[in-house]
């Protein structure tokens, strides 16, 4: 079985996805983590982020291994190195949408995402899962929340790691990523026609998890 969860940044997707996958005993595939790992590699290697050809080449020469920790969180190895923490660095977040919009990069990731999803019962979250990666997914959800609520949630989450971060910075980042992710020509963020939309603005994580579990069961 494949369950697809899409939606914009800060809507609560990954927390919800992790909990639902754990509850169902499914593999949790966080596709955003894959784009983040590639962004980290490009930054580490000082590759010009406008040099599409080099970025696609880099992507072809990269080995990504994704697995789940005991608590259901994602463990990601980039060419053998555990980068699960570093992919959350603000600099990676700042540039990830620029890498993720490149068609050749997405093509490589699509192959990897499908190869993982097709051999496991999987819960896959991202931006284009229900529309492009698994258009025949058994269940599709689109998780959204009002912009201000998403900013608040993301701010709270980031503040734990970086006490210097400001609400304005988070607001700017979300607006920028929403724009790039939903206006790119290749696999933009969009609700699949057959996805169930859940507005989480006034819902707790537990309520969203329960709603999805009820639907799936
Ligand atoms: O879910 P996230 O914030 O970790 O995702 C990071 C970025 O990766 C996001 O801004 C857009 C991109 N992404 C994508 O383009 N397609 C996906 N399926 C998942 C993420």
C-alpha cells in the first residue's frame, strides 16, 4: 500500500506522517529529506546553485540511503555519511527549493522514490507524491493550514535549535519556498484531484493523525 501526503511547508506533514507510519507499521519516506541532502552536498562542494548541469551530474553521482529510526524518524545517509541532522540547517532550508525545482534532479529522485515505495508498505510525504510520484497511491491526503499558523509552528520548531531566529525570517522563508515550490514548471506543489484535503489550522497533531488513521482503516 502507498499512502501519499502532500502539502506546503509548515503544515505539519512530517510529524503527522511519522506518527501515522509508525502506527500502521509502514515505512516512512520523507522525500523533502532527499532534496535537502542533495542541497547539503551542493553547498559542501561549493557547486554554483545556478549551474544546473553540474547539479544534475552531482545528483547522478550521489548515493542516498533512507531508513527509519526506532522512533519512526528519518535516517539519511549521503554517500555513506549520516546527515540526518545537518539537512535541517537554515542554509539548507534556504536553498532547497532552488535545487528541487530542477527537472533533471527530480527525475533522479523520482526513480529512487518509486523504487523504495514499490517494495514496501509506505507512507510518502512531499509536494508531488499524489500527483507525480505515486499517482495511483491507495490513499492521498493534502495537508494545509493558514499561512500565519504555519509560520508560528515552524518558528516554534526552529527556535528550539536556534534562539536567534526571528518570526520575520521564518515568514520570509515560508513565503519564498511556497512560491518556488508551487510555481515551478516540473511537478509543482498541487493537491491531487482525488486527495482528501485536511485543514489543520485548528487541529492538534493527534487529531490529524486520528483523522488519517480513520480514513485509511
Ligand atoms: O518537506 P521539506 O520542507 O523538508 O521539503 C524541503 C523542500 O524540498 C521543499 O521546499 C520543496 C522540496 N520538495 C519537493 O520539491 N518535492 C517533494 N516531494 C518534497 C520536497
